[in-house]
C-alpha cells in the first residue's frame, strides 16, 4: 500500500503538517481581518482623521498579509509539484519525487 520510502510514520507526520497548514491558512487571515476591523471601528469612534489614516494603512497591510498567508501554501505546493515532475522526467533519483508522492497520498 505504501510507496517506496513512504512509511506509516511519515504519512502520519505529513497528515499532521497538512492539518496544521490548513488551520493556519484559514484562521490567520480571518484573525488579521477581524483585528483590522476592530481597529478601524475604534478609529472611527475617536473621529480623529490622523488616527483613521494610520488605522487604514494598518488595515491595508493586514489584508495584504492575510492574502499572502492564504496563498503561500498554494504556491509552495505548486512549486513542489513542478520540481517533482521535472525530477521524474529527468530520471534522476533524488528522493524528491518519493516525498511528493507521499505528500499527495497522505
């Protein structure tokens, strides 16, 4: 059932890493946007233009970071799949193809 070099312990570890990445990929952007919204509400309540401008800048940065955190996992998986495909096509045995197979199988 397991691929070459893909032990049950490795599969368990990969499943835990995938779960953690999935949680981070969803929770961190939500937290950043909620925190930014709360800061913006506080700034609007103070009715100070200077505070609102700085809060809007902070909110913009948080939204950019939220999108980056969400997309980093997708980008890493895309790069890993591209490298694995190139390694398998070249015929060299670096073990990367095996790891990618284990990652996809978990």
